[in-house]
């Protein structure tokens, strides 16, 4: 098709332009629309001519658009529309699509007019959205990786700190039992006569006690290491709490001080659903502490109560007690109270107890005053996960 003059050339340009072109008057009425715009919005020319331009604007924006249109005609000049905003057009079937609009104004003897050049930017918007999504995913991956590296670094620092504290603690705590073993081994060698057997037995017992102490220290450190590395496996079984406690008391009777007695009381059902090994470690540790920090001829009371789905275990002594300040840090690694510096210990036992309790979804609290004894209360409230993990 060839244009025979300027008017025909302009008409050809208007109708064959690869962009939507819509001309409106000062009332916002569409007076001219090209074929590309008709295809964009899905209307025929007859359906648009004479209608307000707001017909092509989503209903939620129409009132504001009408106001902006009036303002534009008051101060008409060439510019992009809605700079910094997301603009949308609406088709005849009410489908919305993102657009870019450039505005131009011109005057004739018939009045003032505005020309809107409309571009459908759906594909570009989709690409931008995909790029934003990709960037967000990449940022999240970077953030996850950063978190992982940070956590790994923190874990490494904590483990190094744990090793440093252990070396410091070991150098102090190992000294006494090692010195005892060395001196007793030497003295045993000096008792060569048959009548010296009681003396030999005394030192053999001291060696055995010191070896036990060293073993306990190493076991505490190994337990903390496993906890920190997440290697402690919880194996849920059903067992008799009464039988378990009685067995522990029988074991502990070999280390109680002169005149100390352990009293055990139980109420409620007999069976519980817990990790038997972890539970025994908790009770042995609490009972050992009660024996260690209580005087001779004192009572240590263990209470267990099973009611509905709640297990309550308490170990109460009448020992040296724990200050309020110390109770705030009681379950931290290597923490030892101000009033126990002269008593052998690693400061790991209660930390392990708290972690084992937590692994079995329990809680532990301490009630105590200086020189008025201490009570450790453990609560377990098994849920559906216990049933799933129950080993038959």
C-alpha cells in the first residue's frame, strides 16, 4: 500500500504503527484509535469511539485516572504516564495486562487533544518478575549459605572453647586423683608383709576411687561432645519408673556418706515412656550431687509422680544449697557455684542433665537457698512423637 500524500502517509503510519495509539478530547472521550490498540484491548472501533478512556482502565483506578486526566489537560505536555508506578489496562473480557503509556498533547481549531501511546509490556514484566524471583532465590540461597557458614563457625568456636576449657579443667581436676593413684601405688609397694594387707586394701580402694573419678570426668566430656555434635540418639521405651529408681538407689548406696539415707516415694501409674539410658543418667547425676553436697547423717528424698500424661521427678537434699546468682547459670557448661570451689567436680554434670532432659522434651528447674538444701524438679510431658518413636 502506497500513500499518495502527507495525509495518506500519516493515516498509514497511524493504522500500521506497532504500538497502540488512542486520541481523546478534553472530556476524556475517545475520538480516534488505531488497529493495534483495538487488538490490544479486544474492542471494535465502534465500541470505543465516543466512550471515555476510563473504559480501558481497571475499575479500581478509574476515579483517580479521571482526576489525573483532568489535571493533564490543564497542564498538557509530552511525558510518560505514571512514572515510577505500575500501570494496567483492561481488555473487553476484563483481563488486565501491564502497560507503559506515553502522553502527547496538541491543539487544533476544533479543540485540545491528548494522544496516548500504549505498549503492552506483559512479556517484559514476566521476564522482570522471573528475574526478581531468581534474584530473590539466589539471595535466599546466599543467605542460607551465609547462615550455615556462620553457624558452622560459631559451632567451631564453641567446640574450640569447649576443648580449651576441658584442658584447663582437666589439668586441675586430674591432678588430685592422679596424685592419689601415684602415692597409693608407691605406698602399696612399701607394704611387703602379710600383716600390711589392711593398709594395702586401703590404698587399693583409694586407687579404685580415683580411677572412677577420672572415668566420670572423661565420660562427662565425651557426653558433652556428643551433645554438641548432635550425636545423642533418643531411644524411647516403656519401662517401670519404680524399678529403675530402686536399681539406681541400690547402686548409689555404695557411695553415700556415713549416716546418709535415700528415701524414695512414688505415686500414680508405674510405667513411663522415655529413654531409659538418658533417664538413668539424669537421676544418677542428680542423686550423686545430692550425696556430694549434703552432710553426713542427712536425708535425700526422691519423689516420682505419674498423673495422666505428665511425669514429675524431684530430688531433694538438705545440703549446702545454691545461691540465686548461681541458679541463673547452673545448667551452663563448666559452671560451678561460688560455694563449691573446694569440692571436686567438672561443672558439666547439670549441663548434661539439662540437655538430656531437653532431648526428651522435658524441663528442669532448681529451687534452693544457701545452706537450706536444693530441690531439682524434672517434668516430662510425652506427646504423639513418643508413640511414633517407641521401640517395642
